[in-house]
C-alpha cells in the first residue's frame, strides 16, 4: 500500500514538473502588459524624466508660460519669475520675482509659503526696487529699468531685470523691458550666460531694440518668452538669424544648463510654451 501511494506521488510530481514550466513560458497578452505599466506608480516615471538629479554646476530651467520660468538650483532652491495669479508653476517656489507692467506679471496674493517675494518696483513709490537675496546656493539681485505707462508716459524704475547667480552661471530675466540698456545698466548686469528675453516686439521693446540689447549682453544662450503666438515667435527667430544667432528648438519645456554645456556661439533656444 505504501509502495502504491509513493508511486502515485511520484507521478503527480512528474506531471507538475511538465505543467509549470510550460505555464511559465507563456507570455501575457500585450494589452495586459501595457495595462500593468499604466497602473504602475506614475511618480517613478515622472521622476526619471522630469526630476533628474542635478549635478554640481547644473541649473534646471523650465518654461511655464508667458514670462514665467521655474529655475532650480543644484541644492533644490526654486525660483519663479514674473510670478502671477494666472500662470504659475506646479511647485511652490522658494523665491518669486514680479514686475508690474500687467497683471500677468505680478500676483495680488502670493502663496504664503514663498520665502522671498521680490517685486521689481518699489512698493512705497519712493524710488527703485533694491534686492540682493542669498538662499542656499542662489543669489538674486535686480537692476531697475523704466516702463511705459498707460497714458503714454514713462514710469521710472517700474520694471526690474532680475539676475540669478547659481551653479557658476549668471541668468538674467529681462522682465517687461521697454527700452535699450544704458552703459550703467549693462555694467550693473554684468556678463550673463543665459538671458530670458521677451520677444513679442510690441508690448515690450521692439525687435530692433531687442536685438541691440541681446548683442550688448552677449549671453551665449537666449531663451524666448512672452511671444503669444507661433507667428510672433517666428518673426523674432527670423531677426535672430539675420543677426547671425544660431537657433535651437527643444522638444520639451525643460532644459538643464551648466557652464560646460553653454554654446560657443550665441544661440536662441526655443522651449515650448507661449
């Protein structure tokens, strides 16, 4: 009896050995594999693409839209430019800069979690804005400029060019620039590596004037903003080519910049946005 039971057990083991490998070799349908991936943890995928770890000297620049960029340092300091109530980055920045030409360039209710809110004009109306803020590996300062007012006059020191120093780079955001720069302003700005430039050619400085500004700044990398439409952007790019600037188009609105990756020739890099 015991011998019979042992023989039956051996037969069952043999059958299992034949069956299980065959099942293991079967591949699930493609639909199931895709569904499994789609239901997986999405944040892992986003982290591998969007949140690539910055190396020493790297700066991440993301175009949010209009005149707003999210600039991130290697230590994780986040800056939002021309922070406003309409176009905002998903992340709450540590530093927010603002200008007051239009309501799309400043906020009436900045997020209270922002550590430093820097208006580009003197809120007391007694002079020029003066900012020089250091946070971790980032320094932010400003150079005041004038803007046109709604009556056709001039608001003295109504705008600021903000300079961000991080990762051995100097990044300038021209804000709502309405005039070419004086020798004194150019000296205050210093040598920029990256300039974020409004290119609409009407609400801000006209294209002739903006080309003069870009040639004077001599930044290796120029990133357009405030262009509203593909027509307006292309009009600026045509002028940039006439000025013998190289043109590069980025497929995603985020780029990582370092001193080592700066182009040898002045280059306009277009990040998707508006």
